[in-house]
């Protein structure tokens, strides 16, 4: 990774590392173990898209219950964001991530051994709590060692690893289910999560230096919220990001099954293609953002262009032309990766002593939104009576996607107004 070196982070534990690392060292000791945690977090976040029929068959879940069970991950994920942000700034990513991954491993093991809906709901929430720091701990760790101008590309690589984790939640998971059931799958995932925590404990360079004193949390959050760059990116990207996470992890698969009438193997294949497209999309977003920056185009303009396309894809889902379903399912995840650009914008624009809290505050808002989107989508679908095979009618999905389009348009409108006002104010 170009630009590797012990970048000082004022206010973080271990502002300087006890040794210098080469680019290969940064990859092996910093990027790789934390990226593996993000990989598993994305896998567990999205695995219910393939397991939905297994869970519905075992527990006789309604669409609302299925949405609530899956979205409990997002709700718990959101709840821990502020405490995780404080812990990352105070104790550093190594210690925080090890503890959280052990908690997530316990949640996955509990999920494998529960029989009732509420037990599974609690286990899913524990997983969300334990995996709530994976991405932000990686951002914090990487930001310590990578030059700021390289962050968009490196964040793109990190999101690409998450895309590979999401892709692994499709056809690879279906392949594993040929040898075991969903309970055995979660036992395996619990072991992998625990081993990742051990890997971070062993590989990540131990911090040295005194712990910086922190001010109260609420003033720090007010400082984050009042930053014009933070509010600008949240206004434009926050809701689309919540839509991307909320729909990607569950309802794209159900839409293909219920409306597209694809078989389960075909749905798993299309989900795999869509999640794999995230890898290419994330890398492309980082490269395009840096390319545009060298030509004077701010990252927020790149985000606005991508989000416009993302909303158009959802509008096409509302229209519901059946021969385009396969393409639209892949395009949804491919174009939706543009929403990950907001992490890089925040990391570049906020003071380094606030990067942990700013990023986790952003995650808090995103995952609360994803919880509301995923659970709310199921409630909207549940307003229609399913057929004898348990499939919701196309009208239910059209209404749900139309509602998503409607809540994203105001952000684009506000961005266009600001952009026009800025353009007219310049000579």
C-alpha cells in the first residue's frame, strides 16, 4: 500500500507505533486481519438472504417477523456505535476488536442452538453488537498507517473485501448447506469469528504512548454534527446507504423469488453475482473518486452522480419489467456501493482526534436507517395477502420500492439546490 507509515493520530491511543512498517507490513499486520473481520461481518449481515426459506420453513415466520429477525442485526449494530467510537478513540482498535469479535462468536453459537423466534432474535442482536466495530475499527487502524490522500482507494479495497464477504453469503453458503444445516453453518461461523479475533490480537502492532484525555461525548458529537462536511454528506448519502444495506441483505432475494419467480438456486446465483459486483464497484468508486479529485471534482459530486443512478435502478424495480429483473438485482448492489464513499469523505474532512467518533456516529445513523428500511419493507409487504405458496404479490414490492424512491429524492434535491447556489455565487 503506497504511503504507508506511522501517521500520527492526535488523541488516539498509541498515536505513534513502536516501529515503522513497510507497505507489505501494513497489509499483513494491519489491513489483512481487520479486513477479515469486516469480511465476516458482511457475511453474517447478509446470510439471511439465502437462509430465509430455511428459517421460514423451520419457524413459520411472517414477512414482518422475517424482516424483524434479520434487521435486529442492524438495530444492535447501531446501538453500539457510539460506545465503540469512544472505545476506539480511547483504547485503540486492537483491544476493542478482540473483545467484540469474541462477543460476536458467542452470538453466532447461540443462534445455532436456539429453537424459538425470540431466542434467535436475541442471538442475532448479540451478533450485531459484536460485529458493530468491524468496519470502523478497520478504518481507525488503517487511518493510523495510511496517508490521507490514499484513504479513498484503501477504503474502497476494504469495502471490496466486505463485498466478497457478502458474496460468500450466497452460493458458497448454499454449497455448505449441502453438507450441514443452518445450525452447523453458524457453529462454523462462530469458530471463524473467534479465530479472527485471535489473529488481530497476535498480528496488530501493540500500541505505546499515553492515553489522551477526552472531553465529554455530547460536545464531541455536537462538533461532529455541526461540521458542514459531515452534514452535507449525511444529507445526501445517509438514506441511500440505509436503503442499500436494508434491501441488499434480505429483500432483493425475496423480490426475485416472489415477483421474478426464480428458483432458489437461480436466486442464490444472482445474489452471488450482485455481491461479487460490490467488489468491483467499491474499487472503482475509490479510483474514480481519486481521479475526479485530481481534476478538481469534489467527492460529494461523485456521490451525487452515483446516487442518482442508484435511485433510477429502484425506480425501474417499481415499473417491474420482468425480463430486466436479473440485471436490476445485480445493478442494485453494483451501483449501491457508491454510498460507501461517505466514510472516506468523513475521514478526510474531520479532525483526526474525532475520526473514531465521527465515523461511528455516521454508522449509528446508517444502521438505524437500515433497521427501519429492512423492518419497514417487511411491514409494507405484509399489508398484502400472500398466495398459497407464501409469495407476496408484485404490487406489494412495487409499493415498498416506490416508498424507498420517495424518501431518497429530497436529499438529491437539497444537493442540487446547494450546488446551484454555489455555482451562482462564484464569478
